[in-house]
């Protein structure tokens, strides 16, 4: 180790948990964060310029179908990443049930011990578990937390998160406003991460219950079945709407924000995230290198600060970045590319509706089918060996496609596009299934795939991170070399022989750059060299080369050491409560009814419901509802909390609150209800000090999360997560008081909750709420699925849509068991039921809760036809 001057002999200090401050990478650029579902993807990200990767262990992550890593992989993985100057973030971004907390703790301990740089979480309980284990291990708030405002950023900060991944439904203007409002709230700029490329979910992440409702595969548990990518028929006022081949009504284009990077940099986001832990390493390599190259060009001042937005309408929008960039993005993976929500709301551009799976590059349309070949009006690049697919507008059926064997130019053409005949292998394509007018897409480019694959399969580093070197010295003294990497690691070395006067060929800057820049085989490149040598001096080249090699080795040694986080030895998991002893006399069960219009309210009041939630699309109905309730119970002491059978009316504000939408909250508050059904972080803050019940949207699935919401925010009770099974709910009730909770025993499950408006996209000439004409106020809309079920669609005050399950579900069979476990509050939710149906359903559940009928009898009665 001769020649090192304090380089690596000092003890490495533990890294401290970073505060929630924007921390762009060196050079003022945000961090480029790439997905890694396996080792090949991790290498692909590293070798193409990712600053960090996000990955998961096998169980508690939002992409269970990825290969993922094991706890045993972590030391090797982190050593590899840190040796290349790359950070690694572990994903534990699902809700976690009570009886799984010990396993989650084991995963967290493995991450902390291995020096993982941060953990990405969805579950409030898991964030609390992290802090019980370690006071300094960084926590990142996942997009699954549905953070859409400064109040959400503040909530995450108070929970201990140092970075927030914002919801994908936010525009650049909204992100900038969140940044500004959060700075005012927190006294410093928050570290915000945004998705910049990849697949878009149509539903808000953390708020989609479709897979859970239809197949027991919860998106909140990493088991999304992608129901949004299926075909649907739009039913308006009872009749199918003729939409031609547009049947993929909930399948958004993929996000591609490459040409919006200047604006994202101006807004000041700390991290740019690429989606894709289920994607191939070739995808990771292609998309990472495109964004790395664009960011480096921005840093070098090669791209103007603003660019006109491209036209992203139609099947083949104008290029994002260069034409070559656009081509490579589409070949990596594409359902069509667009800006998502980043430039604001345009429902028609977000969802084209023609397909729900990968398409690739648009090549043109079939103009003639010949024996042995197909003539295409070519609109894109094509060569023999490329893979193609013919699109008849029915992607759910088997499609014709294969590799092109030969191309032949056809003499005549239409317009400016060339006319080309394509020929295929004898059994590759059934030409009888190809029709004139079919669209043709390129799905595979073997040559591009080979080029991309070479970037991460080489034995030597392909991506090299920049170094700065400073050289100092004078005649008679050693040459001093300081080498510094992007992360701030620094090495100071001195030559073992002194500099001498040079009579010819002195150490010029060019000479130094030539020899110190020979960093091949290392993960570094010489980016900046500062020559502070005094006079014409000389040093043996062997000594100069030794300094270069030792500087690179010392920096890599420093990089490869993981951060040392504090880790407490005792278990941080809550223990089940001690047996409460003899059961106290049972208190009467409380039936809570959620209604969505005034006629339902009247029916529920007439049926004797004393606890009512009102969830109105038109918030102007709130005041009328409160007035009707007060008239029905003129002697009720609604403000009394000691007797929760006292008649009370609670109002439910919209589920999402974006910047500038607090007017909705003011409108709800102006009605002066007894309390509020809180659904997000803005509600928690806005209605602080008033009576509040936490809704299912808070995703409470364990006692740690329940305790945080119940005691920190003073909520009267919490609605148990809809992801909980009977067994999982009972496990939570053994760890937390049963009177903290309310369960929903009758409802049309809310499947998708989405910024996308079906009414505007397919029943209007407009593009957003400003010009759509509000068809949601005039029409009843349902989505018919492949088995014929028709799922109601409702718009809320913010024009967000919720798709509800066609079938109302009941938990009547479990009520007696839950009563025995101590539960007291049971909710019945109505959707579009008539007043007569509301009254009929209420009476059945009232009888059930009074033990006048069994759960089986209640279920049978509910299955009978409701009175007309």
C-alpha cells in the first residue's frame, strides 16, 4: 500500500440517514434510477449508466413475478453495485399483514446488514418497523403510497422518509407546485422522485383492487393480473357504444419523458425512475443508456433548456429526442409512447384503445396480399431477419407474424411511402389470415438486440464513471495526485521519487492526460484534469502509471464498502396483546351505511340507520344531506363521542387531492357534518381536530399502521384494508383493540380508481374537464367485460373515475365470528341501488346484527331479487 497518503487507512464512518432534501447526482443532474428484476438486469443498468437500481427480495414487493433476489444475494449484489459507484434500493413496497411482520423484519435486517442504500415502502407499518430497527436506514416512500400533494410529502417526512416517489398522475406544473409548497412546509426542498419512462397503470398505484376482487391477486401485494390491459365494451345508457376496434378502454400508452428532461431538471426533481422490473435486460440496457446519454448532453450544455413538445397523436407520433432514440425506445418495449400526465390531462392521447400489449415500431399498412408475400406501404425501417406482427385490431386473438425472409421493392407506390413486398418462411405466416388494411408492427430487431446485449455481457466494464484529477508539485518534491469520483470519494497519493527539472518533454497537461487517462479495464474515465505543476518538471512514466493504477484501485476500494447503518438487535415486531380475560358484556353492533345520493339517504333514514357516510359526486348535495339528517334526528347529540350510537352524519371528500383542489375540502366542511371519512393525507391534515374515521384507502393491514393512524392522528376508528382475508383480519385484531376497526360487509368493490376519464375519452369531443361538456352528468356508463358482467363507472367531483364491480358482495357469513372477536362497526356500502333496494338491504343487516337471522339466511335473502 506504499504511496497512499491517508487514502483508505482511516475507518469508514457510518452513513447518516439523509434528510428529505433534493440530492441530485454530481453535476446538478438528478439520479437516474433503473429497474433490476434479476442479475442480468442489474448488470444492464450498471453498464449503461444508471446511478442507482431498485430491486427486491422474493416476497414483499410490487413485482412478485420478477425473478428477484434472495437475502443471500445481497452482499454480493451490493459489493458489485458499490464497486461501480451505483446505489441499490431494496423494495419492500407492498402492504404487509400482521402475521408476516416477522418475515418482513428478517428481510429488512438482511438489507440493513448488507448495506443496501435505502428501502422503498408502501405500508405505514413497515416504515415504522424500519425505524424501530434502525434510526438511520433511509426510507423512500413508494408511489404505492399515492402521494399527490405537499401534505403527502409532509406525511412521508414525519414517517421518516427521506425521499418521496410521487404518483404518476401528476403534471410538471403540479410537481413544481408540490416542490414549492413542500419547501414552505418543511423549510427545505424535498427529495422527489418521478417516473420518467415505462408502463402506466390506469389506476392510482395503491388504490387498485381489481386483481384482488376478481382473482385474489392483489396489486397491493405485487400480484397485479393487469385487468386494465383487457378489452371492454362501453355501455352507455344501456346500449353498446360503437367504437370500432377501440376496445382496450383502460390501457394507457407507455410513458416516455425523454424530451421533457429539461423541464424535469428545471423543476428540481431528485430522481428519475424507469419502470420495468418485469422487463428484459435488453430493455433495461436500452432505456437506461438513452436517458443517460440525454442527461449527459444536458449537463454538457448540448441541448437547449426548452424544446417544443412533440405531436404524440396517432399511431406514430413525432420522435422523442432523435428519430434513433424513438426507434430504440419502441423496440425495447412499447404500447405506444406518450407523455402520460406530465404535460397535463389529455384523455384521448393517454388511451388509444386499440391494443393492450407490446407493439413496437409502426411499419405501415397492408395494401395487397399475394401468393407467398404481402405488399406493405412502408412507413418505418425494415430489413431481412426483423420480426413483425400483423395487427387486425383483435390483439386478444392469435395474430400472424414472424421473421421477414426477403424484401423486394414494388415499382408503384402511394404517396411518398415506398411500396415493398415482404416474404416469409413457408410455415411462419398464414397469409390467408392477413387482410388489406392490417397494420404492420416491427417487434424484433436482431442487430439492435445484439448491440444492446454486448453492453452488459462483456467481462470488462463498459460504462465508466467520471473522475477528476488534480496534479501538484515542483522540482525536488514528490508529485501529488488527488483523484475524486462523482460520489465524493477522494484519494491523495504521492510519488515515491521527487520531480526533477525537465530539459525536454516535460509533464504537460496533454502528457498527463494521456497517461493518467489510461483507465481501461477500470470503471472510471478521466473527465477533468487540473495541472498545477510548477515549471517544467519530469517524473518517470512508470511512477505516473503506478499512481494512476493505485488511485483507481483506492477509489474502487472506497466505493465498494457498504454504508454501515445502525441496527438494533432486539425484535421490533409488536407482540400479540395479552388475553383480555373474561369477555365484557357485548355492546350493540353499529350498522354504518354509505350512500351516494339523496334518495338513498332518505331510504336509509327511514330504515332507522343512525350512522351515515355520504359520498357524493356533486358536493353541492352535502349541505342538503346534512339538513335532511338533522331533520330526521332533531334531538340527536351528534357531537358526543362517548355514545357512538348517537345519530351522526359523516361526509366523504374525493379520494385524491392534488395541488389546488382544497376547494373541494372547503365545500365539504361548509356543510358542517358531524365528521369526515378521511381517505388521504390532505384529509388527515385539513380536518385535524375534528371527528374523523379512516377509510380503506389508507391501506391499514397491520397493527403498526393502525396504531400510527389511530393515535398519532386521533382517528375514531379505521376501516380495515380490503386486501385482508378473514384469517389476516383476525390476526390484526389479536394485535390491536377490536374497537379501533370497522369492516365493510356489503359493497360493490371499487376496482379501478383513476385519473383517466372514460366519459371524456369516448363520449366527448373534448380532451379534459375544461372542454368535455361533462357527459358524466347526463349518461349512465358501464364497462362490459369478456364474460358479460357490466361494471358501473362513476365520476367524482374532481372528474376522476371509479370502476365498481358489477356484483355486490356480502360478508354476512362472517359477521357472527367478527362480533365474537370484538368488532362492533359494520359498514354497508350502496352504489346505484334504488331507495327500495337500500331499505331492503338495511333491514336484512339490521336483523343479522340483532341476531334475529343467521349469516346464511342473510346471504340467501340478499341473493333474492330486490323489490322493484
